[in-house]
């Protein structure tokens, strides 16, 4: 069975919400961000007067923290063994929804339903389109498994879930514009097997390499190394997850679930999903990660490693110092209260070039792990005003519109990286 885009979009959820949220230049979001976890005031009218009369001089708490906004346990540190939890949500999202814990509750319901490969999810206390949109958007930020899921509302509180349904070319209008449709997805058993294989890689990678005593630095460094050794990375012209080839010819079919399949096949074609995997694993370990998209120029001939792997350094973004400007992706990881740049993709490209015959055997040289902003500019010269944080929260726009702000602004500030990691 093939479903066209039109009825899906009319129900307020965007088919490619994962791509739109993660790799657009930014999204309109509420201006105020709560820095601390929220408190929900509980007033007991019957006992309020008595409480005043019996005041013993000690300050009593009149608030409590909503359970849905509490961070999930760090099982590796607490028990010595990491256990995958689909409901782990990054702290910056928990802070953002400090005054609206219902969004977090719905998000956890959706993430658990996807982890179980359920065909349907019903949200408790759901008030309609806005709640469904926000839960889907937040779930997409939290877990790359959502890239493979089409969420279709069927009423005010219930959604159907379709998995790994390829996008197929349905027709082309008189102007040559393609119109796509959604192909039939995978059955529950197959879907669950795919998800379990993805989860097993995450679980084994953590438990085989880290212990309860591993520091945050060791966590970030070990996972960084392992992803470089485990994964093949190349910019192939025939990327099965990309909607067009480099010649701009539209594809007949586009595969869904790029990050999940990247893990299963041990191969990635684009910077974004590869970097997203790193963020996701560190997020499961309760570490703060920023995904950065920046304009700049490669220095010290590092662009030769890109060209070797088929990356086209385009001049479409303009010029700086008479050199072509390009777009690049990297991460910022908080380690022991300080922020450091970690360029997983550039590290991988250089590693493959240096150790072509020993890829997966020797460790990478860690040339681009734990960098300051100053050291970053020695390999890729950029400035803060030309950067944007990608993993950001975006509320449903007024009126249910699905447009995104691409003016370069971001509601999540990019932190300074003042020093190199010693």
C-alpha cells in the first residue's frame, strides 16, 4: 500500500521532521529557557491556615519536582553495567519543558512505543495537534530511531506508527517537480529485529569498553575512537538515503532510517547521521553534547582528505581570504564542566587516509578531539557568528505551520571552548 504525502502533512506532522529539525539552520523557539529543573506548586487549602499557625521557624518546601522531568538513572555508574533506556532525554530538553512536563511524558510514551515496534501509541491527557507535534519533534531530537518512523495522527490522542517505509517517486508534474509517496513499511517482527540490532551495538560498545569508574573524558574519548574504528565513512554519489544524486537526478526510491542502518551496515554517507550517533551514545551516558554546523575554510591542506573521499568543496557559500567557503559539522562535548570541540568526521577521514591498510585495528591519533576554539581554527577556520547549534527544541508554530527559520539564529547558545583538553 502507498500513502501520499498530502494527507500526512495535513495532519500537522512533517514526514521528514527528523531532517528538518536536526539539519536546518535553526528553528523558531520560545525565547525563555529555564535553567533549573521545574517545581510544580502544590497548594493544600484545607491545611494552609494550620500550617501558618504551626510554623516552627523552619522553611518548609511547598513544591515538588515532576517525575517526568527527572533525569533517568546512569546505570553504568550506578551498577557497573549499562542498560539501554529509550526514555533518556537530554537535560537541555528537560530544562526547556520545565513548565510543561506533559510534553516530556508524551515523548517518553512515543520513544517506548517505537523501541517496542508498536503499531500505535495513545498519549495520556493529550490535547491534540500541538501536543502530538511537540512529542514527535522532541522524540526525534532524542533518538535516531525516529528517523525510520512515520507518525500519523488518527485522532486527538492516538497515532499510527509506520516503520522503514521507503519514499518512492509517485509522479512528476509538468514543471519536472517530483512528488513522492510512502511505501509499505516493515512488519512488527522485522522492525523489532532491526531496532534490537541497533540497540545491541550501542549496548555492547559501551559495556565492552567502559566501566562504572570511567571518567567523562574516558567515556567521550573511548566512544569517539570506537566509532572511528568500527564504521566505514565515505561520501558516495549513490547514497540510498539521499533524495537526489550529485547530478540532481531524482531517485525512484529513498530509504528511511539512515542512522539505524548506518550502525547495522557499519557504513555512513553523510556527516550529520554519523555525528548524531556519537551524540546519541554520549546522551545515553548522560553527557551534554552540542551538534554544530559552521561555515568556514579548511586550513593546512586538510581539505585534501575530503577530496580523497569524494567531498566537493563548493564555492557556493562564498569566499573567505580568497578561498572557497564550505559547510562543516562537528560536536562540542562537555567534560568535567568544560566544553571541547570533537570533530569525529574529519578525524575519520584523516584516519582512513593514514591507516588505509590497518583501519579498525590501530587507534586514531586523536588530532581533533578535545580542541579549543583557537585550535579548531588551525584545521577549519570559522567564527561563532557563522555557526549554529543543530540539536535544538522547537515548539509547534502558531497556526500549525511547518516552516523552519533558516536565518542562522538558534535558541541554544554555542558554548565557548577556551582550552584544549590536556
